[in-house]
C-alpha cells in the first residue's frame, strides 16, 4: 500500500482510503458538493494529508 499526497487524490468519484488526524476513512469526491465525503462525515481537501487506493478484495478461492 502506497500513501500519496492528498493533492493527487482522484476527483472522479473513485472511493479510496484517506488519512485525517490519525484515522483512516473510506471517502470519495462528490462533485455536486465540491468536497470529499464518507458515509458519516464531510471533509475539505485540506483536512487530509495522504490517500491510497483500496486494497484488493480477499481471494474467493475455496480450495485448501
């Protein structure tokens, strides 16, 4: 997982992980509101320091 400067975060509606005050949030840019949002909070871009892509989901391979 590579953390990048928030200035490079996507503003196309893609969900990603963002760092705010020591916590990690799942957020996305909401163009109609001109800000990043998650399910509970809204944030200004200046609230964040870094972002990263979502990790790949776990394998669904059921063979052991």
